[in-house]
C-alpha cells in the first residue's frame, strides 16, 4: 500500500502534459472539436501504454530490482540485463527516451508561455508578458520568462522537490476543476457547453474522490513540501487579493 501511495503522489506529473494541450485552444482551427479529441485521445493512448509498460517490466523482473538499481521502470535497464545480445536495443531505447523528453519540454514551453500570456492579459502579471512577436505572433516575453524559471529550477539542484510541488499544484487544480464543474452545472445550467462531461455527476464526483485521496497521500509522504506549497498558495492569494486589479472583462480584449 505504501508503494501505491508513493505512486499516487508522483503520477500526476506524468499527466501534466495533457493540460498543456488546452492552452493551444486559441491556435486551433476548430477548438470545440479538436480540443476534446486531442486531450482525451492522448490521455487514452498514454494510459494504455503506461499500463502495458508496467505489466511487461514487472513480468521481466521483480520491481525491487529496478528500485535497487536506482532506475525505476527503466526499459533500457530491463533490456540490458534480461535480454542477452540486445545491448544495442538498450542504447536505442535510451536515445528514444531522450528524444521523448525533448518533445515534452517543447510542449511545456508552449503551454506554460500561453498561461503566462493569458495571466498578463487578465492583469495577474505585468502587461509586458502579453506582448507578442511582431513577425511570429508568439508571446515572446512569456516564453523568455518560462525559460528563465526553468533555468533557475535546474540550477537549484532540487529538481525532485520542484516536481513534487508541481504535482501539488496539479492535484489542487484538478480538485478545483471538478468542484467548478459541479458548481457551474447548478448555478449556470444554461451556459453553452460545447463539451459536456459524460455520466454527470458521477464522473466528476469519482474524479474528485480520487484527487482528494491522492492529495492526502502526497501530504502524508511530503509534509515539509506540503507546508511549502501551502505558503506559496497563501502568498499567491495575498498577491491576487490585495495587489491585482480585478478585470473581469479582460478576456474581451484578447485578440482572436
């Protein structure tokens, strides 16, 4: 059970990339159709791959072997130590993993820069971060801000802790997302909904219960980091409540 809790505490980092797809909605030709297909399709495919990968690796060797080797769920490690004569395949898998990491980094740069851009348009960040490049029409200053934060995170030497804090942020957003679905369905039943949550309200309630369980698991395994995350959230609330000028109609000024 402890292994399940540890997995629940970190697995959300593997799914953060799916959220990045939604940030490209304004750049999609038909967002009402394309966004659900892109998000749900990628989620289904990756979930199947994760399950198959875990099944195959634990069938090749006990999970404790991967833990002792310090390379949890490593395909390259399994090939190198349990498939004699296929060392070249382990190298090829390692190269493929590095290539995959590069694509993940590019997606996160794309997604997070659009988040900073939208926050700037809504008055949550200085207006300079909503400037777009005159030729490429990309949020250049938001991209530079994202790059600077990434460099600082790498130089800190605390990548593992930063990932855990990012997981806290993701799970809290999921919880508020599910609550928002429930509240909006009740308060705004006539609101236009191009995509409707299937099997409402059961799916949101199940997702909310899983998210709360995962949050409890994360807190129990990372007490200090949970307190740090709470402090960051408190500072963010103070900044938003006392220093940010409320602009409820800011979205009307966003270029389409």
